[in-house]
């Protein structure tokens, strides 16, 4: 089901406010890494400046995929497979922590933050998260 236009506008406006603050994704990764050693280990060898750029792009891609954009759906599919058990092995419950941390960060960075904005982000991000979780057991040998 496509996300309604009202929700999409609320999400896009909030995303623009967040992304105009250079602290947005730094704060997100700081908080995320503090949560547990499992998460810290996953990012042990990661260039976090590069990671912020790809996360920025993939948040926009999830929004476009939720609107049926074919290129964005293919991109979401490729990152879902990369995060699957056979590759990065990102367990499904880590996505719930990821979203909670993202929403905590949005609530700090977006000066207009309210319940409607919270709901709009969750609706859009959950579109991507549900798909990523559904691919956890993806096995290239069987496909
Ligand atoms: C919807 C949620 C998420 C999105 C949109 C997302 C997006 C991405 C993207 C775009 C990349 C880079 C892919 C590439 O290099 O081609 C990436 C890499 C990665 N992600 Fe995620 N991710 C999500 C959730 C998570 C979670 C929950 C974890 C848990 C720790 C995680 C851990 C990683 C790791 C370890 C890498 C590899 C970093 C490296 O290259 O060293 N991701 N993610």
C-alpha cells in the first residue's frame, strides 16, 4: 500500500530540516554504536563518513521505493540482500533498535518534531525495514 501524500510531505519536510543539520547522522551513529558491542563490532572496519553518505541516500531511496519507484525498489532489494544472514548478518531485531535510535535522533534534531512527524517517519522507514527483515534468510544459492 502506498503512503498517502500528507504523510509523505510531513516526512520530506522533516527529512530536509534534519539533513540541513550536519550533526544529524553523526548523532544517530554515535547513539546507535553506544547501544551494544554487537553493533560496534559490525562497524569495526567501517569508514563512518562514507557510511553517513550512504545512509542519507538510502533513507531517500526507501521513501521513493514506498512510492513504487522501480530503481529505488531494486536498490532496496540489493541492500536488503547485503544485510542478510549470509552477508552482513544483521538480525531482524537490530532494525527495531535502529528505528528507535533514528526516531530519538529526529526528535532532537527536528525543531518542529511532534507526534505526526514521528508517525510519518515510522510509516516510511517501516516500509524499508519490513522488506529488509523479510530478506534476512535470503540465500543466493537457492535463488
Ligand atoms: C533500514 C535500515 C538500514 C538501512 C537503510 C541501511 C543502509 C545501509 C547501506 C546503504 C549500506 C551500504 C551498502 C553498500 O556499501 O553498498 C549499509 C551498510 C552496512 N550496514 Fe546498514 N542499513 C540499515 C540497517 C542496519 C542495521 C540495523 C545494522 C546493524 C548493525 C546495519 C549495519 C550495517 C553494516 C555493518 C554495514 C557495512 C558497513 C561497511 O561497509 O563496513 N545496517 N547499510
